[in-house]
C-alpha cells in the first residue's frame, strides 16, 4: 500500500495540507489534484488559499480555479474530474496527490458515491427561484409534502440541502434517499490517506494569522470584484463561491456595514468554526487506522505535520 498510486491528504483549513502536498509532489514527481469544493473556482484565489503561481511552477496542479463562479460543482462532478486527472497522471507514469478539506469529496473519491444523475440547469434554477420566492420555512413544508423522507432528515434552515433534495426528486422522480440507498462501487484504485490533525489551538492561531495575511495581500479587492459581478449579473446568492468562508464578513465591510477590524474579527471567527466542523468530520466520518477501513485505503493520521515520518510511510 505504500506504493499506492494515489495519496490523499485531508484535514482542517490552515493545517498545512497544501504545503505537504507540494513537498510530496516534489519528492515523488507527482501531480497535485485539488480536493477542495471552493478552490475549484477561479474567483477568490487569495481568500480560498489556493496555491500561488510559484507553487504551481514547482509541481503540476490540477482542478484549481477551473470553474466559473456561476457554475456548480457537486461531489459527483468533482469525483469524475478527479478520476480523469488521476488516470492521466498514472498514464504519464506519475503519482497523484489529492489534497483538500472537503471531506465529502475525499470520501466520494476513495469509497464511491451514489449514482445520482446530473441535474439539468433549468431545474436547478427553478428550484432556487422558488426557494427565494417563498423562503425556507414554506419551502420545507412543500418538500415535506412531496418527499417526507428527506424532509424528516433535514432542518428548515438548511437551504442548500433542501434545494438539493427537491431538485433530485424533480429531475429524477425519485427521492434523494432512494438514490443514496443504491449500491456504491469504490474506484478500482489504492489510496494512502494522510489526515492532518494539529492541536486545535494551533489551527485557530493559523486561521487568524492567515486571514490577516489574506486581507493584507488583496483579498478585499477579490471580494469587491465578485460583489460587483454578483450584482451586475444577478448571480444566484446560493452559489458555492459566494459562501466561501470570510466572503460575507468582508463583503459587509465593503458595503459599509462594519469596520475592517469588525469584519476581520467576524471572518476569523467563522474560519475557526469551519475548522472545528472539519476536524469533527474527519474524526468521525473517514475510516480510522485503528478500525476496519476499506481494503483499498491505508489511513495514516498525524497529530502534527512530521514530514520525515510521512515520507517513511510512502515511497
């Protein structure tokens, strides 16, 4: 398994995943593949902590900044793109290093995903228009009348998942719950999974410092440009990139609703909360090296980034 063609690096934001992926890629002549749901978008490069131009010159990077803000990227779509990039890397005689903090994406890659068909754009747009028209509470009631199983699993305030459940049953005639019960086939690949888990206080401090550096480096200009575009093109406020951590808080400052210090503090708080959710997800949702993991996955967990230990486990 140490020679598995795919190395997967997961963990909370600001844990050092991207730097480790780059170090491994340089060491093993590998290709880095993005596994973050927001870094797939071309907007907000600084705010989403995408690799720099210098990093991308040191090793090939794939699936970063390849979608427009107006597009959507589901776990299924990303999985198909990632598998294609992995196949291309293997065909070129290289290793693949998939790195990101979107746990659902990483699990879709390593363990497979329910075969839900793509949702037509017109249905997706109609569902979002309906949600915007009537609001979450009434939308939840309407979903309950049409798909009581999914409604029972969701909360009225969980707009994204409510709309997802509606668009699936609208497009396919079947509940998302039924699709999720379909047999899932894992990709025919072997994975070495590295899950970084530095101490919480270190993660929080790194989150705070990185956001300060992002603002100093021009993140406000990125947010302003996307705000202008969202207004001029009437972009759907539910689009993933508009929900990037820190975007709403910095946008509030640019709209005159808060001072920069207030916006920065609020954005730092949201980033810490996001990191906490990620830590919880990786702790409970991905297989553990001490428990039964799928046969195609070797799980390596690290309290902090110890590159010498990591390199001794991969080759």
